[in-house]
């Protein structure tokens, strides 16, 4: 593999770097590894040196594009000022699969050579583009200020001039030059903190802030607050893990709890001895020793009989609670007296006690709950509601907690469900456990499927659930009324024959939904091929051509199209979209017709089958970004979210569906301030403000040749327009752009990959 990659790179670079690029010998790579650098596989991940001639002092722009088989790769540059890489400066560049990544470089002195590691992990790759360009100082400062304004929490939302002024002010007294201080802040926006590599650092820096005084608070704990009953069913438990579990309850900084243990007739007498010993230690521990084995639901109901609290929660016999778990729950209850459900983030813990795989969850997300039990642990529910529903149901063992949440679903809403974005529960991952591998308990998947279908049928919804495309996930198919309602597809275009024809032809030939009109909104086309195509395609009774003879304004064009549309459902479609699966329109319309749903978005790919749109996350890049951008088509994404129907705050207008009545209710798209960009985000937020849930589905798949039709924002005029539109959106929606309820504050607002936030 190495020789192939080297030959590929040398040929690709010849035009731009001539003979400056040389493969480094294996021995040099080994020396780097001995210095502590991250080389996971020298043989499959060669590094390269750019060395002849060097670089003069000043500003440069690094550009790098790789194609590779894993999402989230990072490249590293090693800068040698003349000491043969001893103490070399390292610069990281997060990569975007198939897209050019850029980063400013500043050399305060002449640089002898640069060493490039294309990826920090081993694996096949190819270099499509590599360039280092000399920049004027004013332009480099402008780009630095723009990135800080968009992506650094300390400078977010400031104008570029205010960013530069703040940098000048804050570096005073630190003994740093402007370049040193500014580049440190700039470099912070490129840090990608991985869950597998950097989680312990997150624990040390973030979690310890709210746990550092847990021991002191426990010594001074009070019982002010509701009684919380903890249900703990046990059966042939590992004694050491069981003790760790119970000890984590005894260690709580909040003291008004009740531990309700029901042992399901364990065959090991040592377990009973252990449980009786703990009961004797603390009067808050109550114990039932069942005389016959009944399985998890029966045992949990036995524990439930002991519960006397206002709220009840559930603890597996080998899991542990954070010391502040109940304290944080009670804080949430005190701030939200009407609350019916409180849930937290969680992680896993291995046999050695090492924590890993943190699950930072979104706020209340009912469609995600239909797709996956994302709530899981720690879940705290009003005892009155649990008893009203009859406790745990028999026949759904393995997914009895998901089943309970599904039966509670009609009683939950955004106002009485509270998510605590803190890790309060540690799920034990040992051999054979569901935490280790969901496939270890296949019966849980089928039990969960029964739970969802029973909920659907009991509530009279016209739908049916099946297994999802990833383990322990589900897909709900919503029925369409008969006859199917008319759908109006709005496609603005100006010329663009080469992209418009494949788009329209694919919609007309591949779509199996029978009742739609396709409105081509012509914005002053002049291309002969395009005009001829209009004549040809309009012979299809489903296609109508309408003229919009005004300067380009995406919002205005679509508002015009919505006025003349006759469909009950509107579909905003870019002219560079191509559907893949025939039932894409059925999937979109089936969700758009649900009374609680507003805007519906699709799963969009670049032509190279990487993700262009997996939903919109507010706040990324300063305003909004696309979830899982550049991931490969079949990757699961963060906790499988790239494969699950879910509620999101916003979806892209490149393929966006909603009922015409809702579009009119919120005033359509913003024409005055958002003529080109962010009008889709604004529309989605208006729809959400009106009381509807927005939704993204991975089961409507289309290709998107992004920005082909109108071009990229690569001129000064376009960049200024984009900045004005970003400023308007931030002024209109304020802090919501930094606190997306479909996301989590512990996740990054710099990258689009659900990596950890910088701390």
C-alpha cells in the first residue's frame, strides 16, 4: 500500500511543488515515534517532507484534500526551523473527506522544512490537493478574525474589527507577541477532541468542576427535596460489582433516597448475605428476597412495591451512579416543579473501572425515542405515573425500561421533561452485557419492537414499526391517506441545464409517489439548452414552468412558488438534487402530514457518497452546520444518529418539506434579510416557535451537488452578504444558536462530527 500511495502523491504534487516533496525513509518515521509523536502504522501511513528551499518568514495558507475510508481524520504538520525536527512545532488540521481543508500558518523565522503526516491513524488514502500559499498580512489577519468570530466561544458573534481589538487588548500583560496570542486562540478552533482519545481529559477538566467537593457536600447533606426511590433488581450478581453499585448509592451527596432491592431468587447464597449486610447498615435500604425467579420485569415490580418516593429511578445491579447524581436530579426538579421525567447523560465503565464511550444526549426528542431508547439511564420518573401505568410489563423483558417510557410517552412533553447534560450514570460494560455489545442480547431488540408497536396501536396511530438498519433501533412507517394528497415540488433555477435536467428527470422517473406537481421557477434563464429543456419537459403533465423576472432572491422565489402551488404539502427542492430511492417522497410526505411535525429534511450525499446533510445543528461555525458532514454513507454516526429518524431544530432547504398551511402561518421565508443563506434555518426556527417539531429522516436519500447552481461564497461581495445574513440570524434568534436542544453543550460547535467540545 505504501508504494502505491507514495507514487500517487508524487504525481499529484508535481505541478505545484515540483521536487520539494520527498518520501521520508522508515528510519526517520521511527525516530519521530520515539519522540512521542502519534504514528500508529508507519508502513500504511507514510509521512512526507517538503524541504528544498524552505519558507521565508510570514503568513501562509495550508490547503489539503484527502480521500480516505474513515470519518474524522486529522493531518499533522511538523515545522523544522533548522534543528532536524528536535522540538519541532506541530500543527493539526482536521480533514473533511473529499473537501479542501485550510489553515493559516505563520512562520516568525525562516523554516528549513515541513514534514506532513496525512492521517494520524493507519489506513488507505489518496491526496487530491496539497498547497502552501504565501499570503498578504492584511488578508491573513482578516481570515483569522473571521474564524475566531465564527468558531471561538470567546469571540463568537463579534465583528472582525472587534475581534482584532480584543486580541490586542487581551495579549497585554501576558508577555506574548500579538502573533503568539492570536495564533494560540486561532489554533484552539482546530482542536478536535475525540471521545475515544480525549474523554479522560474531559472528565478531569469539566466533570471535576461539579464533583470536586462531592465528599464535603456528602458530609453536610440534607434531606431537603423529594424522596427518590431507586429500584435495584438483582440476580446472581457479581459480588464485587454489586457492592460497587450499592456503595455508589451510599456515596450520594443527596441523602433523601430509598434503595429498593428485589433479589430474583439468586442461586448463590453469598448474594443474599451481601444484601442482608447492606440492609443492616442503612435503614434507607429495603430488601425483598423473592422465593422464585420471575425475570427482570417481575423482579423490578417487586422492588416497585417497596417504593415510597415522589420519584422513582432504576439501577442495574452492576452499574454505578455518579456521587452527585441525585443532587443534580433534585436541582432540576426544584427548578421545574411540573417535571414528570428527568434524565441525564451516561457513559460506560469497564471491568477495570475505566470510563469510556460517553453518550451526550439531546433534550426531549420523541421521534428519536421511537427509533432508539436514547434516554436509557439515568431516568427518573414520577412514581404516581409509573404506578398508574401498572409498573413494568411482562413479555418485554430486556427492553422493559424502553417499554415503560413508551407507555409514558403520551404524558411527556417539552414542558415536563428535563435533560441534565451531565454524566450521572456509569453503565458497566463486561463480556456478555448489552453495554458491551447490543447484539449480545438479541431478544432485547425484538422486545423493544413489541413495545413500540404496542404503543402505536394503543394510541390509535396509523403506523407500523419494524427493525431499523442498526442494532437495537427501529423504523416507524407512517401511513398515507387515500388518495394521497397533492404535493408541490418547488425548484428555482437560472439556466443550469447540466444539473437541472438530471434533477428533474430523476424525480420524474424514480419517484413512486403518484400525486405531485413539479413547479420549475425560472429566474431569468438565457441558456438555449435550458430553454429548450423547458419546452421538452413541460410536456409531462406533472411539470409547470413559471417565470420569476426579478434579481435572484431564494426566499422570494420560493415564496412566489408557494403562492401558486396547489399542493397540501410543499417541497423546497434545489435544482442540484437527485433522488436515489423511489419511496423518498412517500417518506417525506408521511412525516410532513403528521399533525405535530413541521419541517422535514432528508439524508443528502455528495456525489462521492459522503454525507452532505444529516440534519442541521445550531451554533456550529457560529450559526449552523450540518450533522455528520463528510461521514461515509453507511457509517452509523454518533450513537447511530446518522441512521435514525429524529427531531432536529432545523434541516436544509435543499430538500425541505412541510404543509402549506404551516408555511403560510409563519410567513414563509424571510425575503428582506435572508435572500440567499440561512433562510431555511430561520424558517425551521419559526416553525418550531409556532409549536411544531421538525424532523430529519435517513430513509429519504438523495444526492446534492451543493452550491453548483449559485456558486460558492468565494468573492468579497458574497462573503459580505453571507456575513450580513449570519448577523441577522444571530440577532433574530440569539442564544438559541448556541444551545440547540437537539444537540448537547458538551459537544463541539466547531466541527460537524459530534466530537467533544474544547475545554
